[in-house]
């Protein structure tokens, strides 16, 4: 039987996302409280008249007057490339066979489930099929569902922001993954849970980042601690933590500049942020939440590994899972790191940032799942 590389030979490779433009550091001096007085805004002052760049989701979606119908996991995921591949596979291979398993192996690999996880799954299913444990392809599909859920259940640990006041979330990730949009959705979620939220505009590198976060804050009526472009990010976030303590905020969510995980100098700047806030609260940040683009594929593994080394990631958010053929990276991340997957993004609206539910996630991918 040909190995998996032979089976994949001749298939057109899928292009990886283009690398983000390199950034420069914002200073490498010793961390001190900001020399420039921080600005605390309840809304966005002097916003440009034209739409802000890189705003994947309009903040208006967070503030609709009438609640809109919440779409289920299956409705959100069934249109993804991964789900369509599984649906087509079982529709065209209704009979148990080694060929069915070969095609399943390719489907999992091309969805970025990962070589190790895929190999283990296929070997187990093949062994059980040869022992006649499955009556038909539907029984094999159900066994696959059980195995996939079991792979994800250990990392389904929701984030509890209570117990510390303020509870500080440091949100990190590479360029373009949707950090600021995710922060807006998190702020809306915690506000709805009756938490008093403060935002910190720590992405002082990107020209529109501060204004973008201020617009989210203004639409939600949430204050944001900010300085201008080029300010020292660590100092901004330090000031924000001081404000959160002084004002009694329940939750502080700090944005950071998108880092290229291959640039050690930029990663050192991010580690500096963590050192600085530790001077005010030895346990801060209480959660280092890394945002992963679900379309990134296996490159996400390298990203997470290097961010763990730099800043000690404690939880993940995986976005853009509703329309990608690479959503299987969730399984690869679970197996490789066992980090909690706190939330997943299933769409652009605020309610589409969901607490991770492994059963609902797998059922949304597999046709005919219970």
C-alpha cells in the first residue's frame, strides 16, 4: 500500500498565506512607567472620516438594536472546506474499504490535522475495520467522531476571568490574525457578563491600531487607555494596569502589535511587556491569549512554539474556522501543545466568537453526526 506521501504526490500544493511585512521595534530601553501621560478615552476622538483599515468586522455588528438569530455550529462549519471534504468522502465511499481509509487520510492531511494525529487515527480505524468492528462506512464515521472528540476534550477549558481584580488578558499573535477584532468581541462578551472592562491600546506600531481599538471601545461605551503611535507599548500597558487597579475594573484586555514570530527582536519587545506589568502585579498577565488564524495551517505550530518561548502563552483563540479548508489545525494544536483552546471564531459577528465546544465542533464537521 503506498505511503501517504505517495498518495499526495501530484496534488497541486496549496499556497501558504503571504508573510506579513517586517516590523521594527519600538525601543529596547529599560521598562519604566510612561513618560508621556496616558489618555483615557470613553470613545474615539478625532476618528478619520474614511473607514479604518484592517477592520475585518464593523463594530456596528456588536451593537445591533435587535438580537439576530444565532447560527449553530453545524450551520457555521458545514460550508468550510474541511466539512465539505468529509461530506463528499462519505457520500462517494459508502462501502468499507482500504480505499475509503486512504481517502480519509488524505482529507485529514489536507485539512491540516497533522501527520502524527492523522497517522494514529487511520491506523486505529484500519485495525478495527480489519477486525470487523464496523458494520458499514457510517459506523466507521461514528468511530472517527469519537476519536476526534477525545482528541479535543482535554483542551476544552473555558477561561474564567473572576477571582482576580483586575483580571488582565494580554492578547498576542502575528500580523493579520484578527487580534483587535477578537478583543472587541471579548469586550462585548465580558460586558454582557456584567464585568467592568478596560482596554489598553498596546499596538502602538500600526498606524490605525489605536484608533481602531478606540472605535470598538466607543461603540461599547468602554474606556480605553491609549497614547499615540510610536509610544512604548510596555509603558502604555503598565499605565492601563495602574488605571484598572485605581478604578476597580474587573477585566483589562491589552492589545499588542502583531509580531512576526521569526523576528527575535520583536519577540523580545513582547517579553518586555510581560516583565513590566509583573512589577505592579507579580501574577500579571493572568492570561496570555494567543490568536491563531485557522487558515494558517501547519505554520501555526511554529508560531505557537515561539510565542510560548517568548511570553508563555496560556490559552488560544482560533479564528476564521467557518470558511477554511485548514480548520483541522485545531486538532494539530491540541495534540502538539495541549494548551487550552478558550474560544473559536465562527464568523464576523460578536456572537460568532464561541467558547470552544469539542463535540459541537466535530459534529459541525462530520456529515450525519449525532
